[in-house]
């Protein structure tokens, strides 16, 4: 079987703009997920009254519904409430809504693994709650939770492949379009796989590097 | 330090602490003067560790009062953040912060809590490390150290805050036997320099050597309190006699 190289060369710019869109949604979505996750996990960890139950409810809603449906609600539901968002904003919001709960649960597992002794140690030298979190609890929790957080990052980046459902021209969407128009199925799908690998392999290696750095202190290399 | 010997640093009156309905501390009265070394001994579960944890606020008490440097716990001008800077504590578990090097472990409190100059504290930390024989380990991570080394660093970490009193909670109980001595020697050195210390220990020979006063606890109360010589030679109570006998083999 021979590949149609002319076709490939011709459509590469289309894939390039699609991959840029995917990267933009993924980066902003993942970063916001980590922030939402950090806040939620701390609320759960400290069992903040009033907010704790709310966060638990959010987490269950978020991780037990598919992203496609969350995107539908944001894209078609929000305008009915008078909130108009761009497709891209909806995608980022949806990804954050989904990712926040995953990050929260992974971070919580890290927080809860930090021993009571470490907390007492921190208190005994006079740290206040904020300092205790910043210098003692969070660095150790991050180190413990890092593998799970890394898996979440990759999972979320891959989840962006459903945003075509709200009319965004991401990798998945342009691939389907090209197959529909030119029937060059093999070439189109191959480009799709290559793009995702180009996107995710560096992320994967970066995560390994970050994990080593973070865990060096406690576990050695 | 010695100029103010005699001033009361820690005063505990009628201290009671319950877990559920059970009284772990059942009316403790104790006062520690500057420069004094008081050693608390007694059987497991008698409330020794709980007493120390109440003194620096890691456990809350239900009745009675604790005064640190004249300020009463719970009063308007009292804060644990301030009090804990004057109370150094060393724990049984010889834990350091595992993600920080030795020197960062020591600097955290003085720099972040006391807002002291990093360079000045570093000088003090290095001098203290030198004194406990660990100057060459300042850049190491805790995982690279033995239990005894970690415990000596833990002592330095507490000392570097320039506390008025040091609490030691069975600091050698989890160590391998050959490491006990190096830690006890550091404590003995501190005592000779006039540091005020409240020590919980099961090392009777060490207690004999270091203590100005022995506080024997049993069942959440102070059953006997006397100077070290008297206590070990002729304990006044039957309970203390029985406890001391468990340490001898014949």
C-alpha cells in the first residue's frame, strides 16, 4: 500500500492549526484543573465547613459524567441562562470542570499521605496554617501525588479530542472532515496519530523529568 | 541565661485532659524554673507525652491552666505561634522534613516564622551543627542520615529558634541502641550549659545523670516529685519502687 504524499504535504498546514488549537485548550485546561483541584483538595483535607459537601458534590458530578455531555450543557445550556461563551471558552471550561475533580482526588491522596507527625513538627516550630501548607504539607503531597497528577494531565489532553462536538476544529474534527471530503482515510488517520504522539510524548517525558526532580529529595533518583 | 535563674518559665496548674470520658491527665501541677532540668518518668500510658503535647498546644486540655513565660494559654495576649517559638520540641519519631536538606530544615523556623536574617541564622546553625558533630552533613537530605543523626539535627532545629525551654519526648525510644548515646550526650551538654529542659525518657541512668528533679507520673497524676538522688535511692511511694524495679534484673 502506498501513501499519497502529495495529499499529506497539502494538508499538513490544516493539521498544524488544529494541533495549535488542541495545545491551547489543553494547556489552559490542565493548568486551571490543577488550580481548581488544589483548592478543592485543600477544602476536603481541612473539611472546611459548608464548602466541604459542596466540593464533594462537584467532584461526584464531574467525574461521573462524560465530558461530551458536560460540553453540551455548557455550549447549549449556558446561552439559555443568558451566558454567551465562545466555543473555545466552553471547551476550556468543560475540560477544567472535568479535570478539577481528577486533580482534586489525586492531590487529596497526597495530602492524606503526609503523616500527622510532619504536621505536628511544622506546628511545633511555630508555622501558621498557610506556612504549614506551603512549606511542609504541599511539597510532600505533590511528591506523593505526582504520578497520578501526571496521568491526569495526559488523560485530559487526550480528552480534548471530543471538542469537535461543539464545532471546534481540533485534530479529531479536521481528520473526520478530510476523510469525508477526500476519502484518504489512511493518510488522515496516520497524521492524526502522529500529531497526538508529537503532542503527548514530550509531555510524557517532561512529566518523568518533573517527577524525578520532585521526588529526588525523598526517594533519591 | 544564668543571670535570670529562678524565674518561672512554665507553670501548670490543675491540668486535666480527657479522651472521651477517660482522664489522661488528671490534675497536673508543675512549675519549671529557668535553667532547671526536669525529667518525667513513668509507665507507658501514664500521660507523659500528652503532658508535653499540651504544653505546646498540639493537644488541647479541658481544665486547669498552662502559663508560658507568664502568659496564660487561651488569654487574649496569648498565641501559640508566639509561644511555640519559645518552646523547642523534639519528638520520639526523629522526623525531619524529608523534602528539605539538613540546613533548610534548620532554617525554616528562624527565617519563615521569626523573620530573622538568613545569613545570621546560617552562622548560628553551622555552629550548632559543629557542636553536635554534623557540620559535614548540612547539605544532605534526611534519607541519607541515620536515626541518631536525624535526632541530633532535630535538636539543632529546635535550638536554632533560641527557645526558653526545650521539651524532649522519649527522643531515644525509637533509636537503635548504639545511637542512643550520641543523642543523650548532646542533651547532657545542653543541660550543663544551663538550658531549661523538660524531658520524658525511659533511660534511667541518663535521668539520674541529667535531672535536677524527677517527676514520676502514674495514671495521669504526678505520683512523686523529688530530686534525682533521693528518687532513685529511696523512692517515697510504692508505685515508684515497683516501677524502678522493672529496670533491674537479678
